[in-house]
């Protein structure tokens, strides 16, 4: 249908310079994207680059993790003790409540918001795949947890050297403690992310992580105590496989020279210790696989 008043196209044409500039720099690719997402997620795990309110809980938990180590060092130096009050491999076990609260608060923060606000497909609109997202998020939370759990061990180690305790013994114990918390960080980060990625609701994610970590530990500890009272000590080691924290304890006592804290001091046998390692590694690999499967569906 013809217009009643034809418009002169040439008279209406305008060219506006709104300041957009084309990018002609290097294309960094997927590796750079993974590094950027890893860095952003690691900083976010301690509230860096976010509001002041977001920094309170992670920084408070970090301080709570380090404070007992500082007190132990001060006591050891002041009393000229011959050894530290707590073994390096034992410290994270004693502070398990703080560690559980940290992963429960930060795992949903890492992934639940992306699910809730449906920003995950935006990540994948770039030359980035679901595997890149999962690797960056998993590595960032595991690194944040390793920082949380290894820093107090470093405080203990430096304090032990300051107190002039045996260098070889302290170095060996420190190395064993680092191996233990590295395994713990990978396991807890994987479990936390899997549970948090199930729901976009951050509150539900927090509750799920706390429930899995605390209820399983309480149930396993109770069953182990019952087994000890009934003299079925062989079952104590097998029962410990069903809680993340007792799983780490079993690996420590079997291969890292740690004293067992199971009832009666009965740690896993050599055969059971091998099973503990396989189960721990299997859970880490399983968590990674579940995350990959989850985010392939989200990307669609």
C-alpha cells in the first residue's frame, strides 16, 4: 500500500558516531576464559570484589580456623613445649564444623546464583564449554578450601620452628597435613558443588550441604560407638566409609601416620585403608562427572 506522503530517504539518513570501537587485539580463547572464571570464583569465595556484607562470613570463618592455631603456637613458645598440642593431620578434623559451614555457605554462592538468574547459557554463548565452567568452579572452590585448611597448618609449622622443635619431625608432619587437607578440599568441594547445583535456591543448597556433612558424621560416629560396645571392632573401619570426614580420617590413619580417632583408637586395616583411598578418589571423580552431566543439561 503506497504511503500518502512519500519520504525522501536521502533526507532522513543520518550517521551517528556513538563511540563503539571494534576489537582487533588477540583472541585469548577458552584457556583465558577458564582462568578468568577461576580467578573470579576464587575471589568470590572470600567475598573479594563483592559487597562488604559478602565478606563477613568467609573472612570470619577464616579467622576462626586460624585463631586456635595461633593460640597453640603461643602456648608452645611460652611453655617451651617439646611438641605441638595437636598433630597437623588432626587439626582439620577438630575444626570440621567450621569447614562444613564454609563449604555450605560458599558452594551455593559459587553456582546457585548462576542457575537462579539463568546466566549459565550466557557463559556458553562464548567459546566456552560446560567442561570449562565445571573445571573453573571446581578448582576455585577446592583452592579456596585448601587456603582455609592449609593456612592454620602453616601457622602451626612456623610456630613450631619458632619454638625450636625438631625440624625434620615438624616438616614431615606438616607435609602429611598438607596432603590430608588437599584431599579433604577436593572431596568437600565436589560434594558441596554437586549438592548446590541441584537447586537454584541458595538456602536449599546450604541446608543440603550441612545435612549431608553433619548427619552422615553423626550417624557414622554413633554406629561405630555401638559396634565398639558390642565388640564387633572389625565393623568400625567399614562403617567409617560412609561419612566424608571419617573417610578422610581413615586415609590419614592408614597412610599418613595419624592416630585414629575411631572408638578405641581402632583405625582401618591395611586392606581397609586401600578401600578408603579408592572410595575417596571415586567420590571426587564421581562428583566431577555429575557436575559435567548437570551442566551439559543446563547449557541446553
